[in-house]
């Protein structure tokens, strides 16, 4: 019985690590897809405060600058399949 409990406690952190790693890979991919042209850079930098609020409120508060940046990114990168939270996180690290 004790061996079974030890197995569960070992596999649970591994699953959590896998989910965390998966999220980091998705966010890293989204970050790499955010363009850095002159117009995009100004738009992304202007949206960073809104992105921080969006992430901190788990998507409850959306600012106009963040919405504009997300619309621009989705239009310029149509093959990018990232959700709003991933895009906001990518904007934060730019």
C-alpha cells in the first residue's frame, strides 16, 4: 500500500511539470511569432500595460490597446493558433 501512494505522489508532480512545460512552449511559440517591425513594436509596447492587467485578472479586464495589438497580430499572423492569454503573455515579454 505504501508503494502505491509513493507512485502517485511521484507521477502527479511529473504531470504538473508536463502541463507547465507545455504552457511555456506555447507561450514561447506565440512570443516568437509577434512581429517586431516599427509599427508592430510601437503597438506592442503600448499594449504591455493592458496585457499585464489582462494576465493578472485572468482575462477578466481587456484594455483597448491590448485588443488592438491582438487584432493586429492575428491579422498579420493568420496561422498563429494562440489564445488571448498566450498572446497577452507574449506581448509582456517583448
